[in-house]
C-alpha cells in the first residue's frame, strides 16, 4: 500500500465521520418536533446523551483519518534504501 492508497483510505474514513455527523443532525431535527410531555423531555435528554456518545465516536474516527494521513506522509518520506533493507532482512 503506497501513500496514495493510504490517503484514499483516510478520505473514506473521514467520509464515514461526516456521515455520522449528518445522521446526528437529522436526529436532532427529529427531536425538535412539537411533542410536549414529561416523556418527550425524558426522550430528548436521553437523545442528547446518546448524541454526545455518537459525536465522540465521530471524533475518534476523525483521529483515525488523521493518523492515516500522517502514515501516508511517513510512507512517502521513508528512504527507499531503508525499506529495501528491511525487506531483505524479512525475506529468506
């Protein structure tokens, strides 16, 4: 896998985080209905808690995308001779 492949994977991962945030936005809109009751208030409070968990997961996915981009740069910056030496050591 070369740097371009890793960057492509990073873009896919970042797109997943964006998709999660879009789902959160839709859930928030759905919770904004005119439903008024004690149950509605409890539902909204629970939804807010769950949304925070989902957003934390999206941030973690963003961190994965960032790590992949960092790795892509490192792959490209690795001296070819050093990589060849590692391969020679690993292969009989």
